C-alpha cells in the first residue's frame, strides 16, 4: 500500500460551443494512492505548475477538432466528461518504473489538471536541466510550447529579413511577447496590438516594441494600421484572426507573409466572423500560412539553446501572470478569452 493523499482536480463537466465558462469545470477532491500500478511503465508525479492555453478550448468541443496531436492519442483529442482537464505542466517525479525517469526528476510536458497525476504516455516528456537563472515555470512558457511556437513561427514561417516591418497581434500574450522581441533582435521594426493601457506600456517600455496600440480604442483597424505602418507590413504574426486579420490583409506589402498562429477572437462556433479581403493575397503575392509548432520539433534543441542564452544575457524578458492554487485554474483559463491575463497565464499548484 502506498501513502494515501487528497488529490484536488479540475473536472470537465460538459462540451461547449462558445466561450468557456467557469461552470464548465468543477473542483473536486478525491483520495489518491501514491503507488504505481504493476508493470505500468509509468511515472507518478506531483504537479507544480500548469499552463493555461487557448488551444484547450478546442478540446472542449464534442468533435475531433483539436490540434494538440502528437501530445495525446487522437482518440482522446477531446476532453473526457467527468475526468480532469489536461495540459502542459511542470511536475516532479515521485515514483517511476520507466527507465527514462527517476524519483526526483523535474519534467515538463503533458499532465492532468490535478495535484497528482499518473502518466503512462511519457514519450513527449522532457527532463528539465535546472538552472537557477531561469524560473522553473518558464518551461511551460518561454521555454515551452508558447515560446517554441513564437520561435518556429517567426523564423520558419515568416522568414524574416533585417529591416522588415512586423506587426504582432495579442502582442503581450504568451506567444506574441516573444515574437516581438525576436523580431527586434533580428533587426526588424515591430508594432504590437493589445487590449489595455497596461499591456501597451509593457510592450513599449519593457519588451522593446517600437510602438503599440490598444485595438479596443480603434474604431477603424485599417486606419490604425495605416497610421502605424504608413509603408505597409512585411510580416503579420496573427494570434487573433477575425477583423484584425482582415485589416492586416489591406496593409500588407508585396510578397508579405502572414503566420496564422491563433484565432482567439473567434470564440463562437455558431457565429464566426468572415474574412473579406483575401483578394490581396493575389494582388500583393502574399503568403499566408497556418502552422503548428509540433511540425518543427526537430528545431527544439536549437530553440532551447538560443532562447535560454538570450534570456540569461538580458536580451529578452518574459512576463508571467501567476495564479496561486489549483482552485484558481478555471477562472484563470476563462480569463484568457476576455483578455484578463497580462503575459503568460500560469497556475502554481505547489512549491517544489
């Protein structure tokens, strides 16, 4: 018999079509035995940090529409009713019968939204090489999926050239804040959009963007982009879709590139907004490409080396919005879709 503990969990209650609500989830406490099942080739972990990410909304739909593969098997790409949510996290191994992991290892990868998890699929887990210069939580942000999304999307999809004009939407978020800083390091001119004065101040005064604007204060997004990019946009890194993408299409330069990273403005499946300015793809010879960071996993070692070095040299910063306790997770996740987070949204479940 192993030690029995209480295990707090965030349980998924029902499939949705629109913006997630806190009532779509519930906090539940159950008993959990800290013991591995026989011959499981699995690990038992204590979760320390959990990542709140917009893609999780796709797993709340009652159809196979998530793009999280290859992290979970395709047959469970949607969340299971009555079971804990899942997502990226940083965890500490308590017990292991998997030869690749040992008790005490710190790992980053896919885990449950709960205090303790039994993980049977371990092929996508990464052992963290601890570095006191880099916060542990950064392994689900700056050095995790969002950071790698920014890195792969900017360098591989956007194919930037020094001196180009770059626009980033949702620029203070988990992905956008790094895209803008990488663009500046590459010698580009960078403008970001965000939804509050606080976020705009961060972009200009902390993250080094050349300029930034509050899209909520702009009645004419086309006019706003013409004001900030009178010479046009070479690269648009799109995190929101919808009206901002439509306006950007009008302002792209010839041979411009648009990286489609997210569509966070398209909350509702029942009333999505259309795009009207696609003809510009032809007349301006624009390349618009959707992408997943999982297509570029072969670049991850280079990313880890480059971005870790930039951070330790003080060439880039990374802003987190840290919530304490698993009980704060539903509200923090829902807040993503209302712009409440400032930076990467993280839940601290426990201290190491």
